[in-house]
């Protein structure tokens, strides 16, 4: 009897007509063959074998350099179940429309069958997926980002309990590109893109969009969050999970070199992009990082902003859409102060300033997590790590203070629900436009965002010791457009206060938004920052917040009466605390 996996593979082969099928075992020998095939495709090259052993540069199609949210769909039978913030396609229509794009799509290609495990082996959190793909670059990337091959295949056995994801590069034309999710069937179809979150199906497609629907049914959370441990001078490590939209600082925060290291504060990385969280018997919420690698934004990464990752990516790493030096080393804007001579740009042309930056703004490195010097000794703990605090943060030039703490869980969920951020190069489209992005999940929630907020409210009731919820903003600017806060390793000062507050210590002052650090409560020694800047960083401007209340009202009104009444209640309470009158339509 054929197993469910074999049946699906055969059916897919009949549809896509590959010249060969490879079942990936995840071995080193196999990896060498995949890398060789990747190089044969002509868009990938080995880098300097002395300084970057086992590293490759990959240049994706210039039309295929970021997630394409406008081509990403949730295909639940009812449009309302996808909700107003998702693109929706009827599942029957979706199949009819996209199936032809897979027909014969692998004719001259090898079809790789990649079983993978999201989460550490032996964990109750972990889940199995299988990606079928015709891209050797995707296989090589999946090998870094997830636990692929035997480890997953053996766990799966004859079971049907896996999330199938079918991926083909197609012809890479955005006109024929679709990233489809069928939450009811727990199925993913992706065609026409070879890039990141569009093509590495274990990442956003499974671990967020499909997993969020599983989590809702099963009583847990699948979140776009980094997870770090802050070690304090007494040796105790407290874990913080943080949701920030794409390219808003998760990786840099999770891997920071603490500015307070001499005082005994150190950061350990558990994950940089995705967290799966479950209530634990000990009464807290525990988190794992389902991934095994980091797919991080390269530009801006340097020995001051993220020395840990620079050290990690000197071997066994992939670089996508970065520039290259004559020594065949990867290069990107912000790596070092001086631009080297004779660079090759991300498109493979000799770099000239008229053509823009040498590295694409969304150029990325793909590096095994275990290579990071800051990796937490508990990062693969099957039980996960207990979370003391959540932080929500966006990229906001104005409005949001450096840090504030919610009054309680319900208010904290409201703070997450009202997150907003300026758009970045991680997704195609305009950059720098402020958009509402609840819990940094706008592009990643696999179901109606109103139901998602309800799920968050419910989960809180079921955890005896829920994490405290905070909001941060590293990106506030002064009137001249300069960042007020130095960011990066200095962010540890804020984390220190967060942990103190989570433990019931730390001085705070109440504002209409919640608690902000009291004067002197943030450790600022060794930091050159003017008291005026600190004041500006923590300022709550009633005009800005009046506008904010209007904007959130408009956003929430889209959900009609599906919006949890608690959210409307918090909106009303905030307006009252600010002395303003704005109320949601849904409020009776
Ligand atoms: P995704 O991988 O897209 O989910 O992004 P991310 O949230 O992990 O963002 P990442 O840490 O890669 O940061 C993205 C950009 O923000 C980089 O260009 C960083 O240099 C910049 N950045 C990160 N942290 C800070 C900070 O504290 N202050 C400032 N000013 N910039 C930051
Ligand atoms: C993001 O855009 O949030 C990423 C990169 O982490 S991608 O994998 O392309 O989604
Ligand atoms: Mn991300």
C-alpha cells in the first residue's frame, strides 16, 4: 500500500512531469549534489572558499526579490473566514486557476521531495511538513532553515499528518505567480517565485499562515516573533518574545551584543522570526522556535549592529541578492564604512552608483542557527522556554514612545491589535507608508484577524501566569528626522526594564497609554543621550493619539460585529484616558 506521502508525490509528478524525482534525506552528500545543481542553474556561485567556506551567492530574478503580498491568498470556503485583511480566493476557483500553472512545470527539472520538521525533535510543539519543489536553491535554503530529510521522514512514517506544500518556480513571471493557502485542508500551493517567504514553504506559509489556523483550533499561538533570553547579573535568564513587522528589528534584537554586558546583562537567541507558544503545566506560556536557521536582512548588518551574525555567516551560508567584491566576498550597504572598489552588484553587473545600491535592500543571508555564538543553550529544548514578557513594536517616526507597559492582558492584546508600522523592502510595494499591522501578523494570519484577536483574549484567560505585555519603538525620530534612540545593543536597556517590570520590580509612571519608565528607572549610564531626547522618546502627544484613535477606529470598523467587544471596550477606555471622544461603530 502506498503511503499518503507517496500518493501525493505520484499525483504531483503526474501533474508537473519532472524529469527525475529525488526524495531528500538531508545528508551532507545529498547537499553537495543539490548545491552543484543549484550552481548549474547559473544564478548561484560559490564564494571565496578561504574566507567564506561552503558559502554561495544566489541572484534571484530581479522581479522576484521580496514577498508579494498582493499575490498571496487564503483559500477558505467562506470569504469571511479569511477576513477583510487577507486576499481571498474560493478554493475551487483557486485550484481551477492555478492548477494549469503546475501542469508540466517541472518538465526539464528535478522534483525534490523535502520532508521537514518544524521545531526540535521530540517536542510536543513540533510539526511535519513536506515541500515538493523544483528549485535546488529552495532545497539548499530549506536545509538551513528547517530540519529536513530523515529526521522528519522517520517521524512521519506512514502517517498522513503532514502539511503538504507544492512549489514550482514556474516561469517566474509575477503575472503567473500565486501563493495559496488552503487552511481547511492544511495545504500550500506556491508557483512563480523562488524567493524567501514565497518559496520556503516551511516559513511563513506553514509556520505562520497554516499554523495560526491549527493553533486557533488547538489552543496555542503561532506568531511572527523573535524569542530571546536576557541573562541578568544573578545568572537568571528571563525570556521575552517580540513581534515586529518584517525588517523592523527582530533578528537584530534577538542576536544583539548587549551594551550592558559588563554589568552582567547578556542576550541569548532562541529564535529570530517565528515562535510557537503553548500553555505549559507550570502555568506559564512556553515558546519554541520552529526554525533551524536565520533568513536575515543583510543591508545594515555590521560589526556594531550585529557582530554575532557576522561571525555566524562565515561558513555554510547562502547570500541572496547581495553585492560581491573582487575577492568573491559578499558585500552590502552598511557592512563597512568604505565601499570597496570594483564591486559587482546584486544583478551581477559591475556596480555603478547610477544603478542604485550594490545589494538589494531586501538582500538576505541564510545561516544555520547553531553557528551563532549567541545561540541559547536552550534553543532546542523540546519543552520550550517560559515567556515572561511580550513586546510589540513597529517602526514609527512619531506617536509611539520608546517603551510602555500595558495595564493588563486585555489592554495588552489591544496594544498588539493597534500596532502600526512603516512598510519596508521585505514586501514588494511602497516603502515607508504607515499601515496597521496587528501583532505583526497582517500578512501572515491564516484566518479572520478579528477571530485571531478573540483567540488571543481567550488564551490569556487560560494561563495562570500570563506574560506581561509591552510596546516598544526604536524608530522614533526628532524634528530633523534623526533617530532619537541609538537602538541595536542599546535596546538591552529597555529589555532590562521590561524584565524588572515582569518580575514586579522596576519603577514606572502611569500615562494614558499605560506605564512608562519612571525617571531614573531606565539604566542610561554609559549612553550619550540628552535628557531632552529621553523626554521626547517617552512623550505622549494627545494630537497624535487623537489621530491614532481615528485610524484604529477605521481599521477595526472593517471587521464589523466580528470584532471582539473587549477590543472596542479598550478603544473606548483609551479615548477616555486621553480625554478624547472617538468610539467604534461596533460599540452599542
Ligand atoms: P524580517 O526578517 O523581515 O522579519 O525582519 P526583522 O524584523 O528580523 O528585522 P531586522 O532585525 O533584520 O532589521 C531590519 C532593519 O532594521 C535592518 O536594516 C536593521 O539595521 C534595522 N534595525 C534593526 N534594529 C534596529 C534598531 O534598534 N534601531 C534602528 N534604527 N534600526 C534597526
Ligand atoms: C519577512 O518578510 O518577515 C521575512 C522574510 O522574515 S520572508 O521569509 O521572505 O518572509
Ligand atoms: Mn519575518
